[in-house]
C-alpha cells in the first residue's frame, strides 16, 4: 500500500480529488467506484469546486457505488442514493443514467446482487474505487468475518456500524439492519483503489492495517494483496502507525 500523509481532512480531500480529476481527464468515460459516509465528502466538495472553476466534465463518466441500505426508499434522506445526489451528482454534469447504486428496495435482493455484479462487469470493471474504512476494518459494508471471495451480497450490519451510522438517523432503531454491498472480491477487482482515512477514530484501524496480518477478521487487510492501492490519511488517522 502506497501511503500519502495529509495534514488534515481538507488536504486529504484535495489530494484524492487531484487523482480523480487526472483519471477523468485521461479517461473521460472512466468508471468510478464511489463511497458514502463522512470520509469522501471533502473529496466530493473538491470535485464540485473544480467542476465549477475548471469545467472538468463528467458527461461520459460512469459511477458505481459500493453499497446501499436495505428497505429505504431512494427518496429517503438517509438512502445512499439521496446522499450521492446531494453531495455530488446534482452539482456536476454527470448523467443520472450513468450513476449506479444497489437498489435496497428490490423485490428480490438476491437478483439485485446478481444484477449489480453483472452491471460492474458490463461496464468493464471499476477503474478507480474510493473507499473509507470502518473502525472495525470494514470496507463497503463487509464486516469482519466476510469471505474474501464474496461478490455483491446482502449483509446484516454490525451493532457497532449501526451505532456509528445512527448519527444520521433519529435513533439507532431507525438504522436499517441490512444492506447490499459490493463484496471483497468485487472491490479487489478494481484496477486502482484509493483508501481514505481521517481522524483519531480511525487511528486504531490504520495501525491494525499496517501491523496486522491479512485476515478475514479485518476486511481492509486484504488491500495489502492488491497491486495498486493508495492510502491517503491525515495525521490524526496515522498517529498510531509507526
Ligand atoms: C460507505 C461505506 C463504509 C464507510 C465506512 C467509513 O459507502 O462503504 O465502508 O466508508 O463506514 O464511514 P465514515 O466515512 O462515515 O467514517
């Protein structure tokens, strides 16, 4: 894993944005893998600012998001569909039909998983996947214990993940208990991966990533076996890493 140290959250976003913009300039029809959560918001802000100032165009870009809650309507303000529209898509010239997020309201979740796997394959795979990391080492919604062979699948969310994400909901009880997520094998098929980490709450996970072995008990550890991963982390997230 190639490591880039950023001063703070804002710089992490700026460095990540430069990489995304460079890819889009070189490959205007690139397939971007995107994440939600607090970590990539700064990156998305930078992309929006660059779009306004420099006109970098997304009209041929395709996107696939990592995950979505099961059971929330797209219009629910906590759905990742709403999140992406609000944080990025509505501010740039991307075509809605080129953006993809798993459908957590599909009649058959099993079929939806197969559809989403096939969709990624049909797009030619992900050129650049943006990832955050959970405090327990999860990537996407792949909690500890998830098989490294997993494709897109339905998951039960860990209590710790529901608690972490409850900040966006009225109460922990309204956080869905299931989600659809790209699997570990799906993520690993990306040609390039940008792992972002910011803040002291991620310091233990980053230390574990560097020092621990590759194990399904710590999903992010598998990234050490991928040939093209860059970790962009700020000082706080790196404070326990030697
Ligand atoms: C989001 C996702 C999650 C988050 C992780 C970190 O699409 O797949 O793995 O990246 O939970 O969340 P934040 O960034 O909110 O700390």
